[in-house]
C-alpha cells in the first residue's frame, strides 16, 4: 500500500508539472541572457547563503530542466519558502522559467555520473534503504524517476542537510517546503541521521557543478 501510494503521488506530481509546462518550450540561449539575477549566487564557486543558516548555495548547472522548472514554480507559488528565491521566482514568467531551466540543464553538458555510486557505510546504507532514496533519485542518485525530482549526487552537504530539514517544518511562514513525499520521509530520521545522509550524498560523483559566468556581456 505504501509503494502504491508513493507511485500515485509521483504520477500526480508528474501530471501537474507537465500540465503547467504545456505549450512552453525553453530556449537555452534566451535563458543565458536572463541568468544575470542567478549568477550572483549560483555562479560563484563556494558562495554561501546565510538563510535560514549558513550553507553553500546549491549547484544547479547540470540539473534537469524539469527539476529547475518545478523548483522555481514552487518558490513562486510559496510551496518552497525562501524570501530571496520567492522574490526572484515571483518576477519570472512561465517562459522565463522554461528558458532558465533549458540553460542550466545544459550548462554542464557532457558530464555523466557513474552507474554505481561510491559505496556507503553499513550505517548510511541502512538509512538510504529506510528512506528509499534510490527508488526516486536513481541508483546513482543522478537519474531521478520523475523529471521534477532533483539530482542529488555530489550536491553540497550543508545545502542538502538544510533542504532535508526544511521538509519537516510546518506552520512557519518563512521556512519550509511543502512536499507530501519528502515530508513523510524526513520525519523518519533524526537530525544526526539526516546529516549522515547529506554528508554521504555529497561524496558521490554526480553531474552537478557551479559554473562561473561573465557579469558583463
């Protein structure tokens, strides 16, 4: 029943993203010209954000277009709470989002994650199994089963930890992420266990990168 429910929610999420994006085709070249508001954080290697705690901003070059689009739509709608990202996403049209997604999804082209990830310790392997992480994000954590799910292999550990914790936050107007799947999963773990998962995933070779971009064009 749990597996059936998971796949039902996945299917619903996929249809929702597909319906929203219907008729909007992203243009990578146009996205490059619209990325000026993004490069100040996502185009600087090692750049840190201080909200809701200090952590590196996520690598988005090489993420799938479906995930980037879904994430920006969630910030715009308020399902993902982050004052800066809400303001940025709120200024974007559907076409802007599609163009940025097309640009960043091809921004680390040619990089392919290994089919098998770096071996986890027995303790972390048990946590991965408990959370069924590979069933959604792929065996190598770079091939999610749904286009709106992120690649997480090689992502910054401190960002992953903050992101995981945010799914468990409820009733806070400034912090939190509304996602029925992840909300249920993270509640199974302690903060220490979430940090172990984040630390391991950050060591797995993936397809993500931070690509510096010229500020004057």
